């Protein structure tokens, strides 16, 4: 079992370069940073887990900027978006950002992706929420084409271009791992269709996590694919929750680290470290 961290990095948080270094020194394998480009003042959308929405608490620095800074202070820590709201971004520009970060990080980038859940945020980007899943799947195809072909072109429902040349290519070939943060009945279909990894939220799967992972691997086997790596985010820092993930065959547990100053964050890191070390005996 691997253990990672997910944290919104803000202008009042511990310096991200120190956060990355402290995480690496404690043996965490990864650091994920989420994103919202903004939060509308009036939100009717509800979080997938039913939690309340506090606009200020959901925003932080741009994840690609943060992870580029963390890359400079670390050498083994994997750096991930958790998640990148792909439908809100231009896929040609996003392909460049991913490749650039992977070069800076020397192949340590994990591309966590999703559709976004705040309908009002999507609308502000000119994205019809009804198209967000279709856009995600098409944009991933677009980026794969750009990353793997010297002269790339594409003609789809939402994106048409080419031929173009976009350099550099990612260090991780053919491209960084794609971790899909999706839920719902179609989630597993989309993960296997995209030949991706799965990154569900613990609170949305709970007791059904083992069954869902088994179903995912059955679908993958039918396509001639091996077992699908599963990274579960927002795992409660409790031995019972970690044990459930171990039993379900989870590849990586990710604990949430609230944004805060150094004196608040480091004790939490120590607590999470002890919990991850105890998991070796589960």
C-alpha cells in the first residue's frame, strides 16, 4: 500500500516547497493538489459527497504552479492534480502544461482528471454541464494524440485542429499516468475505455469499495488489460478506513491535509505518518 496527501495550497499555507520536502522525508509517495479556477458566489450545485460548500475554502493556487515549485524541492515524490477539471481547459494548452510539468519533475507527474461538479463554474467557462463527460473523454484523446505524435491532428465533436507540433513531449512515455476521479454508474466504463487508473473518493464508495474494484478489474480483463491501479482520496485518517482499503485491493490511500501554517500542518503529517506505518501490519 502506498500513501499520499491531498491539500489545497493557499496564500496562507505552509510553503509548498517545504510541504513537498516534509512529505517526501516522511515517506509519502505522492502529493495531490486540487483546483477550482474560481467559485461562483451563488452555488446551487452540491458536492458529490453531499458536503457543504464554502467558496473560500475550495480555492487555492493553480495546481500546475504549485506542483512545479514542489518539483524543485523534491526528487522522488510523485506530483499529482487531484483533480484537474479538464472540461474547463483548452486541451492544446493543457497538453503543453502537463508535458512541461512532467519534464520539470523528471517524469514524476500523475495526471488526476475529472469533469468538475460545480455546474455554475462550468457555465462560467462556457461549458454546458451536460457535455462535461463527453468533453473529458475527447480532451483526453486530444492530449494523447499531442503527446504521442510529432505532427498531431484531431477532428472531434468539440476539438478540431492540425496538423500541429507541440514540444516537449512528456518524460514519462507515452504519457503520465491518467487517474480518473469519477463516480456514478458509468465511471468504471470510462476508466477502462480511457485505459486509465481510477481515483474515487472514499466517502462515495465506503463499504462497496471492494465490489467496485472487483467489477473494475473484471471489465479490464475483458478488454485484455491487467489489474487497474486504484488511488482512493479523502481516506479518513483512521485504522479501520485504511484496513478497508487494504482489504479492497487499493493501490494508494490519500489523506486530506487541510491548508494551514507550518505549526499546524507538521503535527498532522506526523500523525498520518504513524498511521501509514501501522498499515504495514494490517
